[in-house]
């Protein structure tokens, strides 16, 4: 096959493999393993349990929850027609976000009958048909939480605290948290009207996207980057929402102070998804460039009920894993190397290769980790592999020793060689004695 028709991954996707010089931070396997471990640690500390909804759902789920008049549903969905199987009402869509699937999972599996409040987390791919650029992929990964079953403003604060802890554990110290309220079904109408009255006289000066948004979803006019100067004097939701929404917002802010989490109110945070009520928030990082959203979320008090679950409040966030890796690299955050193998089994001659394989199997069966040569290379080359992998011990097999039922072990960081029976080698390697 010539190079031209060699297969390549689609634009906006990427592979993950052991780090190589100059590989992009989001492709490095070591980073993923590290992040997955630390995220699980934070979630355990806060009592969030993992859920794994499927990668694709019925398309209607996203129309009803993410929202019809959103960039995601209007232009970015990876939708696949069904092939006429009985029972399929709908096409399928690869999840552009996980929140709708996670809430469906809670309701469909009757979990609210078991417990009123569920705090769940997830880490996995999401799919959006966007124009790829740095920090923006078509298959990307989200870490997220959904806390469903309570309207307590301290729960909003807790979801934020979870992400702050993830950022800190990942070694990211520089980030901004901006906060806003979207009001509730009762007061949003009044705010919408106030905003429309402000925007209407400036409509002719606004970009095409905003002119379209004016009719369909005027709030999104506020997060337009092109027209930001026109929005400086726009009314903010925090001043227009009803008394209970104002109280909720004040309680979230007081809770953040209590938790020592710096934040500021920003009326431009309106979020591009339809289900939000009350609190909305976004994390950003100057390290990210144009795609500076490090994560975002908010409260959605009607979504659980709209899916047939109880009428309970809920709040959550999601964060792009690739962007976390970019920020980690910008802050030179340490990523621990993968654990070193316990041994590398070395065949001193061709006849001992089978014995090296047998010894490796016996050591693995004893719970040790290790590797060996499969290319019939010289002892010197095998030693180089042992070094490169950072093996703690070389376990050397040669004819004379094999005949005596023994192996030679050598501590790689300069230890003496010793001849011992294989079971003894296993216990030495386990105990770490020379
Ligand atoms: P979102 O703001 O659409 O919210 O996405 C959350 C995060 O996912 C963004 O802040 C960004 O870090 C990352 N992200 C989004 N699109 C891409 C992309 N194309 N490439 C790379 N990263 C991307 C949600 O998805 C909501 N489900 C959050 C939520 C959970 N709200 C309540 N619960």
C-alpha cells in the first residue's frame, strides 16, 4: 500500500498511546491513567458514584433536553438513522453531552425509588460535529457529575468544589470561575423581555448569528464574542429574577465564600444548553487560547421531572478532558510515570528462550509483572530493554543454570547477581530483597 491511501483517523479525533517526544498532551496514555485515578479519588471523597450510560441514545432525548434551539442540536449532532428494527421510534445520536443520558439512566432504572438524592459521575467520550481546532474535537471526553434530587444551593456549591478539587489535584492553579443565574420558569419571561427591549434597537449592528438568536433564544446574544461591546450595558439576569431565585443565587455565592472558592458574577454566562434553571457557571483558563472553557454546568430543576422522574432539582457540570491536559501542560503539572515492571526475563542463549518464557509465566502467576524478548536478540540488547522499561530485576536463564533448576537474578540498579531456584526468585522479587 502506498502512503497516500494508508488509513487515517477522521479529523477531530485522536489516538491515545504511550507518550512519545512531541506527542500532544491529550494523546498521552500516562496522562489519562493519572487523571482517571485522581478523578476517581476526588469522586470517592465526595460520595459520587460512577454511571456509564451508552454512547448513543434516541435522538429525541437530546431534542427534548439539550434543546431544539441550541448549536448542539441544530448543527453538531452525529445522528444515525435506524435500520427499521421494530420498536425504534427514532434515529440514534452519539451523545453530544452526557447529562441527558445520565438523567435518563436514573429515571429509567427506577433509582429514585431507592433513594431521593443521587450523586453520580462519569468520564467518557462525547461527540459534536464542530470545526476541529486546538481544544475542540469531534470526539472529545468529558468528566462530569450530576447531583439529582435536591434544590439545596449548597449542592450547587458542592459540584463546583468537586471540580476545584480535580483542578487542584491535577496541578492546575490558574483558573477563573464565573457565575450567573438564569432564573426559573416563573421569572425568566420577564428577564427575556427586558433583554429583548435592550437588544432590539441594536439589532442592525449585530452579527447574523445574533440576529437569528434574538428571536429564538435571546440569552445567547449575551455570549457572542463579536458583539461583546454592544452587551456591556445589557441588563443582567441577577437583577431581574424573582425573589426566591435571587435568594438561591445569594446562598450559592455565600456557600462558595464558605468553601473558600473565589468567583465572580458574569451576566454573559448564559450557557448554550436549554435545561438550565437558576445557577449557571463556567470555569476558564487563560492557558487554553480561543477555546478557553475548562468546564461548565449549572442547575436544571425541571429535567428529571420532564423525563418522567420525580419533580426534583438537580445540578451538575462537565469538563473537557483534552483541555485539562492542555492546562496541565501549560502549568507543568507532574504526571507520574507508569509503574515499573518487577522483572525482565533474559535468555542467555537460543536454547534458553523457552525457559525464559516459562520463568516469566511462573513469576507472573506469582503476581509479579514483567516482560521478555520475542525477537531472539543478544543478551546485551535484552539488557538494554530491561533498562529502558525500568525493570527492577533481570532474571537471567542460561543452559547450565536451567539444568541445575535455577535462575540468575540481578537487581538492575547495580546489585550483585545471585543464582536461586525460581520460587525463591519470586519471593525475593516480591519482598524487594537483593
Ligand atoms: P458544555 O459547556 O457543552 O456543557 O460542555 C462542557 C465542557 O466540555 C466544556 O466546558 C469544554 O471543556 C468541553 N467541550 C465541549 N465541547 C467540546 C469539544 N468539541 N471539544 C473539546 N471539549 C469540548 C455540557 O456538556 C453539560 N452537559 C454540562 C452539565 C452537566 N451541565 C449540567 N450537568
